[in-house]
C-alpha cells in the first residue's frame, strides 16, 4: 500500500461530510507509519537517518516499526535546518492537533492520565484538558514529557494549536499579525501573542474567545522554561548554577527571576539571560492577569480568596490588590516572594502595568520619551521602560498646568509609587545606585519598607548617587505620606481619626505636621508603635531641611542667603534662629520673613520636646543622659527636665 500525497490532501481539505469516518481511519493508518506519506518521506529522509528516527528502507523484509518517526523528528524540530522538512513536520503536527489519536505515542503514554484527569471531557478537548494538568502532580511523567513535545511544537508555530488558530483567526488577520511579525510561513507563538496583546493594549477590540485562548497559551509558556528557546539558549549556564534540580511547573522560571535582582549576597543571572526572561515576561504579559503564572497562582490563591474576594481577574486588578496587602497579616511568605519576583520586571517596563499604561500613555510619550506602541516588531530603540515612571512622578506636582499630569494619570502614578515603596528592588534607579550600600548597611533589613528606612538612617554615609536618590525619595515621602509603608502600617488608623482632612487635602505632606502636632495627645498615647514611627521619621527628616516641606518652602531663600554652609536641618535652624535673635535684640527690621520665623519656632519647639532632635544637646550631654536618664522617655521634654 502506497497512499502518497493523496492522504495529506484529503486530510487538509476534507474535514466534514459523509467521508469523514473513512478519512479518519485512513489518518490513523497513515500516522502510524511515515512511509504512507511520501512527501514527508522524501523531504525528511536525511533527518530521519541523521537522528536515527527509523528506517527508510521499504523492502517487505523490514519489520521495524515506523510509528515513532514523526515523534522523533518533532523532538528535534529545533535542529532541523531544512525548510521543506521543517515545514512538513509542522504541517503534520497541525493535522495531529485535530485528534489526539493521530499522535499515537502521546495517545498511548497518556492513556491512564486521560482516564484519571479528563474522563468526562469531550474528545475534541482532550488536548486542552491534558495541557491544563501538565503541572498537576497526578499526571504521569511519561505523559508530561509527551505533552511537553506538543507544547514545544505550539511554541515553534502557533498554528499547531488549532484552538488558538481558530479562535484568533480573524483578529490575527485584522491586526496583520502574520505580516508584521515574520516573513516566514512558520510564526512563533510568542510573536502572535505580543501582536494580539499590542492590539488589546492599544484599544483595538479582540474577541473574547481569542483572549481566552491567549490567556491559556500565556499560562502554558510560564509552566516550563523549555518552551522558550531564548531561555534555553541564553540561560543554560545560569539554570545549572542557580536552579539545579528544580522541577518544571514554572519553578525554574521563578528561580531565574529571583536571581535577576541586584544583590551582594547572592549571584545574579547574566545580562543575556536577564534579557530572555524580560522577553518572556513581556510575551506572557504576566502583570495583566495573575492567573497566567502557575507559581503565583498556587502561592497566592489563599491570599486572593481572603483579601481580594470579588475582584475579577484581568487588567491587573488582582495584582494590584495583592500589592496593597503586601505588608498585612493576610499576606504569606510564599505569595510575597512570588509577587515581588514578578513585580521586579513590571517595575522595569512601564508597559507591563495595564492601568498605568492606559492612563498615562499620552503623557509618557509626550514628556518621557516612552514608545508609542505597546509592541512594535523590529523595533531596535533602547528600552527606557525603567525611566518612565520616575519621569512621570517628577511631573506629578509640576507648577505649570500644561506640564502637570492629568487626574487619571496622577492617580495611577500615586498608586504605583505607593505600592512599589514597599521594596527598593521595585524602584530601579534606587536599587541600581544603592546595591553596595544595601549590602554594607542593610543586609538584614529586607522586610517591606525596611530597606529604604535603613538607607535613610545611613543617609550621610551613602555613596553620593545613592544618597541623592534616597534624599529625593524621602522628600517624596514627606510630600505624600502614602509612600512611607512603615508610617502607613503603624499610623494608618490614627491618620484616619485625627488627620483625615490633611490626608485628603491638596497636599498630603501636611499629614506629617498633623501627626507631629498630635503625637503627645491622648489619641496617640495608646499607640506606641505609631508614636515611635513618627519620632523615627522626625529623626530622618532632621538630616536635611529639604525633608520638611513647610520649613523648606518658607525658609529656603533665607537658608541659601544666611546659612550656605549649613548641611543638616538642625544647623539651618540654629543659623536662622541666630539671625532672628540678633534682629530682635538690635530692634532691627527682621531679615527673615514671618512665615520662616514661624517655621523656625516650630522646629525649635520640636527640638525641645525631643532630646534626639537637638544634636548639640545630644552630643554635649550624651554621658550624663546615659548615666542619669537611661529610663527616661525621650519625648515630651522629659530628658531636659531630668537633666535640670
């Protein structure tokens, strides 16, 4: 029997009608022995021999089974250089996707798994069911390996997935995805996904059925690093070094993510590997829907059930909810770890936060040189994604109306900055500039908000670039108290009770002044953690007068004129106080404006109230305080009274 190309033609062209059953039986026979498909035999003869995928002899004495030949070539698809053979292997792979029985090796290997995991699933959905269970511990290893072979083929050419090809056929055509991403007949899954995702993010309507299939295939790419050739090629050494022995199911991918961060204490993956992981994160658009990442979903499901109940998946809604609950009792360590690993990449690409991208796209392109398209094929422009958010933040409080961000964009910038304030690693410029200082001064301060708090404590000892960036962020925290995770954690309820009007006013920088004003009132006497946090932040802001908004605005010109050599806020206050005192004693006209004199008086009262805020007294009386006032509260002027 020598059927030749007629079988292929029939299978390609006749998928319905009265002859379907006969064709199906013919298919089963043809796919059991490659010699029945002569075109395949002719163009792939060399590779059949090269990879020992069977015998090419056709004499009747040959008793060797040829059923595994196609499977063997599929496993070597990345090594087949000949275009004709490669296309023939992929074409037959596409035909197999219509009926699991046409992939005889997979059909046999997954027989028990089909019964155990997909017993009540219709025949046409068996592939999907098995794919959904590839990370399931109940799936046998031999079935998982065969499913990996199919998934690699899908990653190589998206049309091997008939469900995706059918569901997205019109959307692929309408968005010219084939023409835009590749000149080859073979189009990778990643290329199609980013093209369709670009359409979605740029406001083009993509059918719900297609978007559902996109999500399924994004999840598939995150289940096994071997589905991404770039990671296999560029990260092989890093996987051996950092991720040896990890199973699939996304664990190796998250291991690489974990070693992407700057750190003095553990190794970092190579730049080429980092680039490959960044590409995978962009392709799978993981920030858009937490469910596409199997590791994140498994680690955070319980947290989502409790903290994000009723929030629909998609559009980064659940991801934002998880970030809002990062430093709460609900959050678990595994969920936090997986979340930060993903957010590290999202923080470095403005386009990966859908609400931020949608609200700020116009301002980002106009003011911050962001790309106009979410994705553009053959775009070799440098990626300035990490710089877009800091740029937008600089325009958040701009005095010129034409340069100020829109209300919608401003809200999203505040949200993202507030969420990312939890970790220095989510603030790319700070992380890059401060990696050495973090390792030197803060090796054990890794909790939410603790890294920045530690850097602020050592501000004067930091490297100049790091010190400048930490100083800028401290000024931002004063201007918006929500950027201070520790203050919000311990004083959040207090703020709602006693500083609500300041919190919702035109400048939430007034909240700090409000908290300081109420620090010794009955409302805060039963809030020791809040009082301690307020006083700690007072000590930090004492390092530089720019960290106190009202004082800076009222006194900056006077400070520049009369106190050019002063470095700390205490030195500026002492200098300006001396000028005010001299003018008072000589009955001369005050050289310091009234608003500044009021601020100087306020700062002197704070120094008198808290011994720690008066560096001169603290240094001069350190021995006496240690000897006589060890048990005395540092606040409410008690140390001064005790020394008297």
